[in-house]
């Protein structure tokens, strides 16, 4: 071990000589000055290690020899090169032997690379005495500059070892000698540098990890991009021209044309990816240069969330409408009970003592009598009136001015009076009085106005709209529409205007003061389906729906034409089921409408849905309203619907504020009557034939309900 240490010291000696020569050339200072500035301490002997003491003595002698070498004069260039070459081989051998026993040397040496600054200070000390050497020496030294730099680094490290050993020997109980401030500062600098190096190392590792993640992500993207641009059969990129151009199968998978053509010839006609049946005729060439699929998963998720929110909103609106309807029903019931209570109190006060003897029984009997009488109020069959033996009756309407019910029918005398007209039925005795010929083809709509002038508006398939006076029993005005008319109605806000719904979905507006042609046309919205129903909703001081306008129903849905001014209308599409709507009727007082849907794939029965009309201010302009409707109650009837039956929604004859709904059921040939507030079925009114139209009316302070079939009218009386 001592021999190995001596060899290492000899190596340090040679490196010190080389460093001395290099410093003398760079600074111009004499060797004596450099030697004077080098301070070497003797190592004290360790008392607990006798063999170590001997080794230490030998090491101190070697260090003294190194100090003496600082006073040696300048050597020639050739000798230095030979010595450097010899020491290079010797140092490599000694380093291998020392590395195997590095644990023993750690007790004597502490490596401190900060100690290089001492030698740098020594070299900087003689800057003012710089003297240049001859050019040959400079040339020779420049050739060995690379090796000299390495030697200087090694020397600096070994010098640190020597200084650390001396400081450790001076104070074995403490890591830094008190009499050596340079060593203490070196240890502190070493600790600070080690901490700084650890921080730099951690930052470097984080940066390397981030770089690895970015590289892996780029590699993944590159792989996905390659998968989107390559054929899944040959794994080669497809082209936009040539034999390997982009082609697709009916299942939607993409391949190169030559590859998929060869595959379908030899693999039994299946797609390579999904194994669906395919043949060569299914291959379609795609003419595109860049193929890229846009990621719309987030958009689809947002659409799904929007649909869910809309569904929840519709559900909340339905519950709100039902609650408002129930509140109105309960309010009317409460007012009715208050009225009964007042009547009971009046009777008790009128009878006096007799009432006081048995107030409870009298009150109970009277209340039970009233309740039972109200519970027994239903429509009772009054009379059946034959209209036409040949059938083909279609619609009817009631005129309160002359207490007359008119029903459309074909002419009873086809040879003398061909065409169609209406039959007048008196509401006093329910007898048919007179037939009025009006149109040449079937009549599809009848309506009276609120002016009580007994003028009937009729629409027919003969491309005309006519006004007929029931007093004179003759036609007073004819309008040519140029297309078959399916429905008609009056304007309740201004009775000078009438509306006609055509077969192509458009609506014509006529002014009775202009007898030539229509004054305005409302174009069809969407498909050109016939306008099966027209109803005018008058303006009303209602917070929920104050608008006035036209409610038009077609076979594809419904629309509300809001009347902004006399000649200005704004369309609002109603959110109805598309393709199954047959009729729309309104109840102007409660601002409700009744929509009839025929059976379909999703619903196997006829449905009548009561909807509440509502309006909200538009976000763009608060002055403009957005009109819509939402369902409140649904009523189901039979599974068949072959005819376009006109159903009815009207206030109850009890005048208690409740609403009744009456609809025809083709399966049972009856009219079903529901309470719209509770949704309960009140009764079924038999008609013996499919029902085409339902007309509630009031005559002589009595409520009636007319039910029209193809041949006759049945009258039911409320009581």
C-alpha cells in the first residue's frame, strides 16, 4: 500500500513540474517566486495507526520533494516532452491500482475542486512581470496545449488532495482546521456547490422527462397519422392516382385499390377489417388529396347535454302548466264552495229555529244534493237528425244570431241543383228547415263571425271561398283562389278580413271591402301540405300569451302567424310532432289549443294533446315575442284514424272555469268526453258511425253538443 501511495505522489510530482513550467511561461514569474508562494503542511501522525504513521511519514517526504521541485530551473522542451510521455503511461497504471483501493485513501484525502482557485491566484500574481519566450518554445508548447490543459486539471485536483490531507491532519476532531481559513472556506464552497449541483441535476432530470414525454406523444401522433394514411393490407401509403389510389367499401373502411381488389378475389368476399360481406362492385374510388377526420366528440357531447337540458326544461314547463291548470281548477272549486256556503247560510237564516234544530243534517243533505246533482250533470241524447241519405256530409257550424245550425251536404237534387250546400237546422226544435246551394264541389270549411249579421263563410274544393247570407239564403260574395281550399276562418280582431287555407300550404287573406282578389298571401313553411285547420286567436290582456294571430294546422305540423299590424304577420313554428298532426283547435279564453295526432310507430293510438300557448321576450329585441306551446294534458282514444276528424275544446257548461275536450273514436264510433283539468274520462257519446265534426253550442240558455257523421247529426243536451 505504501508503494502505491509513493507512486501516486511521484505522479503528483511530475504533474507539479509540468504545471510549474506552464505557469512560468504564462506569467513570466521565476520559479523561486512560485515556490515561495506554495505552502505545504506536514501531516501529524495518527496515534492509533502505527502502519499508517509510517505511510504518513513517507507521504510527507514525498510532499517535501514536490516542494523542492518548485525551485528547479527551467528545463528544455525536449526533456519535458519525453517526461510527459513517460508519465502518461505510468499514471494510467497507477490510477487503475489506486481505484481498487479507494476506500483506504478516503481517510486521508478529501477532494475539493474549488482549490484550483489557489493556483489560479498564484499564476495571476505575476501578471505585471510577464516576459515572452522565443518563438520556437511557443510553437512547441502550442502543439501540446491540449495535453497541458488536461494535466493542469489533474494537478489542480491533486493539489486539493494535498491541502485537504494537511488540514485533516492538523485537526482530526473537526472537519476543518482552525488555522487554515482557506480550507474552511473550501469546505463551505464545496457544500454550496454540491447543493447547487443537486438542484441542477434535479432540473435536468425534469427537463429530460418532459422531453421524453413530448417525444413519445409525437411518436404516438406520428403513428396515428401513419395509420390514417396507409393501407391496412400492405401498410403502404395510398395515393390519389395510379393503381394504389384510395378506395372504400360499403362498410366505410379505406384501402388501396390494388390491395382490396386482390383481397376480394382471393378471400371469399369479406372486408379485411370488419369481415362484412363485400364484393368487387362495392369498391368505390375516392377522389381526394388529403383525408382527415375531424374530431367532433366534444361537439356531440355538448349536443347530447343540450338535448338533456331541453328535455328537462320541457318536463319542467309541463309540470308548471299542469300545476297552473290544477290551481285554476282548485280556485274555481273553492269559489263554488264559497257560493254554496253562502246559500246554506241564507237557507239557515231563512228557516230560523227549524234550521237550528238540525243544522248538520240539513246542511249535509243540501250539500249532498248539490254535489250529487253536479256529479250527475252529463250530456244526454236529445235528438238525431238525418241530413243526407247518400252521406258525404263533412262540416257544420252554429250561428247564434238566428239560433241556427248549418251542416254541409251534397245537393238532394243532383239533376236540378248539382253541387254541395248547407242545410239549416233550427236550434229551437231541431228541425231541418231549408237547403242552400253554395259550391259545386265538397265543402271543407264553415265559419261565422262575431258581428251577428248571419253571414256564413265557406271553403270548398272548387277553388272558391264564398260568403252566404242566412237571412236571404243566397251567396253574396265569391272569391276565386285558383286552388282547392281546405279550411277557412274569420279575423276576430277585424271582421272585415277572412282567411283561406289552400291545398299547397299557403294562406290567402281577403278583405270584404275588396271584391277582386286577395290582399295578402302567407307562404307555406316547410313542406307544401294542405292547411287542414285554421283558427284565429284574438288579442287578450294575458301575461302568458297576449298575442293575436292565426293558428294554422297542416299534416306536417303547426304554425302561429302573429299579427303585428294590419298587413304584417310574423311566423312562429310550433314544436309539434312532424308528420302525424291532423287537426288543431283553440280555446281562446284559456289560451289553450288541442292538437290531434294519428297513430304511428311510436304511439299505437289516437292522441289529443292539450297545449298551453306561451310567449317570451326575444333575446335580440325585448319588444318582439317568441311564441311557442308546450303540452299540458294528453288524452288517448282508439287505434285507428282514417278520417280527418275535427275535435273540440271548450269551456264546461257548468261555468265553473273548467275545460272539456271531446274527440271522436273511430274504433268504437263514439265521442269521448274528458275533463281537461283532471284528465279523467267523463263519458262516451255513441254515434253509430265514424265522427267527422264536433260542435258545442248554446241555445235558449241550454248547452248542447252536436256530433256529425256522414249522414246525420246527433244532438246531446247537458243536464
